[in-house]
C-alpha cells in the first residue's frame, strides 16, 4: 500500500498540501518507507491533463506550513531521487553526523501555476488573520476562499479545516459537490457560499456563531500514517 495526498471525487481532484505530499510505501510489519514527493512524473502528466481540461481542484491548506519529520532510518532507506529533492530544501549532515530526527519544509504549491500559487498564498495569509482575531468556536469547520471562477478557466478552490476528523466517502463527496456547485462563483456575481472565508469571518465577528446551515462538513486529509521509531 502507498499513501497519496490526492483523491478524486468524480471530476474533482482534492489535494492536501503539506507533509501529506511525501509518498510513503508500506513495507510490512508496521514499517513505512518514504518513496517520493508528490507529484512525481506520472502524477504531473495526469495533473497537467486535469488542469488543461479545466476540471475542478480543491486544495486543502491546513497542514501547508507543517514540516516533514524523517527519522535517520527513514532517510537512509529513502530512494536517492527523494534524498536529492530533500537535500535541495535543507543541508543534510553526513550519515555519521546526522541527528536521529530531521525536519524538512516542503515547497509551497510548487505543483500549481504561478497565479494560483499567489492565490493560495494570499488565502493562507487571510485565514491566519481570521484565526488571530476570531475564536475557533465561532468559526465553521471549513473555511473556503471566495475567488471568482472565470468561465472556461481552471476551477481551483482553496480551503482550510479547523477541526480534524475523518469523513466517510459519501460525506466527503457531498462536501466536494457543495464547494463546486452550491458555492460556485462566476464572474460578476457575489460569493454566496455561507462557509466561504469572508462570510464566515463576518458572521463570527458580528452575529455570533453561524447558523446551522452555514456549517459545512470538514474535509479530511490523507490517513495518518503510524511509522516506526520514537513518538513524533
């Protein structure tokens, strides 16, 4: 079994930005080995086809700024290609000098075209501002961007979760449909999605907790992987 940060629900591609982009392979006996960084070559071809076809993408950013911890044993068992990529991100000591645990910060949204990277960065900044002034109890579980989606262009939305938790596939599919149908914004229209970032912040600051209809189900990240070695 191999982990992946990308999941498809119909025509929608859901991608979890951050540590989930490290691809892990189950070597058996509870041991997981890092295999690569998503997207690899085959993934990039599929991703390009998806984006060129203007099919929708939902990017979950709640773990975007987290570092990836690797045990020395995991580092030593990783393929050379992955070690080369990670070495480009930080200096790695010689094996005899390397610490038991190393942490890496992955490049943010480097798999998206530059304009969308800028949108994702701006959205991440806005959500941090909201978190700094609004108590989490007064925010919906999922914050969405309110970017207008031009007709004929790539439909890429960004989101951040406030609460962890797994969703059954059916509820995940319903959440994804809501993001790209009920919450779809076209040029010249006002964003009407009740769980969108601006609406959430305004509701929380001026009218107290959002109404039940404004609470959107959370979208779960890739399954947590329990690996060998010390507790993280």
